[in-house]
């Protein structure tokens, strides 16, 4: 009887461990994705500003 209790508890512990590490991986993946999107966003804004600056200089001449 004790063996069944222990094996059930062990499998629950393994399941919790797997869930914990899965969530940890998901968390860091989302964090990396967030920062990549942030970098892309500011990079595109910078390019857009440079584009508008270039065209506004052309119109002034």
C-alpha cells in the first residue's frame, strides 16, 4: 500500500516539475519575443523618421 502511495506521489512530483519547466521555457520565450518585437518596432520607427526626413529635405530644395 505504501508503494502505491509513493509512486503516485512521485509521478505527481514529476508532473509538477515538467509543468514548472514548461512554464519557465514559455515565459522566457515570450520575453525574448517581446524584446525582439520592441527592437523591430523602434527600428521601423527610426527608418520611417529617416525616410520622412529625407523627403522633407527634397521638398525644401
